[in-house]
C-alpha cells in the first residue's frame, strides 16, 4: 500500500537516456549488481515527479513512508532508483513508479481516466524491470479506484495491487484468502484494509517482465469479491516498487499501458 502525494516537476539534468545497461541480458529475471548509470531527469524531492514519453506518463519519486533519501532518474521508457537509503523492516518507505492517469490533481496527457470501472475490460499493460541483488521490496502495479471521477487528492474507494515479485519478508496488507488464474498464471489473493480496502494479487511464479497483462481482469475479479463497485471510477494505473530496505538499482526498463 502506498500513500500518494501531489507530484511536482523534477530538474532536467540531461536530454537522453542511456538504455544499453537496462536492455542487456535476459530481461525476464535479470538483476543488476551495480546501479545502472543513465542520463535523464533526476528527481529527489520526496513527492517530486516529471513527465516522460511526451507527457503520456509521469514518473514519481513518492517517498511517502519515510524520511530517508531517495532519488530517481527518469527517461522516456522508465526510470532508475539511486540512491535509496531506506531501512524500514515493517513496511514500505516509498513507491517510485510510473503513473498513467490522474494523481493528486496532476493528469497525464490525453489520459482516459477517470473512467468507470465497468469500462475497463480491455485495460492492459506491458512492463519490464530490473532489480538489485540485495534489499527488501516488491514489484507491483497499483490501481486506484474512487466512488467519484476524482482528479485530485487520494482516492477513497479501493486499492488494487498486482505483485509481480517480492522478497521473502515483504507481504501484502491483510491475509491470503483465495487464489485465481489470470493471464495464464496463478495469483494468491490477499484482502486487507488500513484506511480503505486493499486487494493484492501476488504472482505464484515471480517475474520481472509481463506483456499485455490484462489489468481489466484483475479489476473485474475485485468487483466479484465486493472490493470495487461497477459504478466507481479508476483514477490511475501506477507501476513501480515498494522498497522497505535499500532500493538503489530498482529500475523500470520499459512501460506501456493501453485501454
């Protein structure tokens, strides 16, 4: 779970990203031993962000759960976290992530959100990441749902998380209650709540790359379980990492989403 804040612009430090270090090797389960060095837009403000891909997406630093230092360097297809000096054994320190939609009053260019939950059947996303050899974290989508077509503030309806990978000590909110098959693989379903209901889908076989993952099917399953209502609205699709300990070297190689 994450607590988003309204983002602000980052500082431009260069014009182009050096992508070779992120695209080398096998992207499916590769990790990086050293933090890749890329040029791009560096953001170090706790709740700072910057647009990428012509404004279609926003990359946010979002250090919502700690006061430890974290920076991201963003480029058109993703971002790299460095540094990340977190040490929270009991919960996430931040959610550095890609954003598509509306988040604390900041809406990405030509976004289809907010959009009724009943109109998300074709929602899908592709995402490839790299991870460091140490630290505690998860790799997760975060889908935000509100009873109204909210563009500002924090949604109050439900949070749908989709975990592609997590280190052993990192677990979702609540308890495991079921399992479901979506996108040709099995997911454990966790239900819990702090200030709003959260449903988390944890992939049984961890991966660091998905292609055309049917996000709409997760939302439909959340409806079937009573977590989301068809008349509610999705406000944004987010994809990133929840570092608990460490976090430097977490990287999005590429990200896309479509409806």
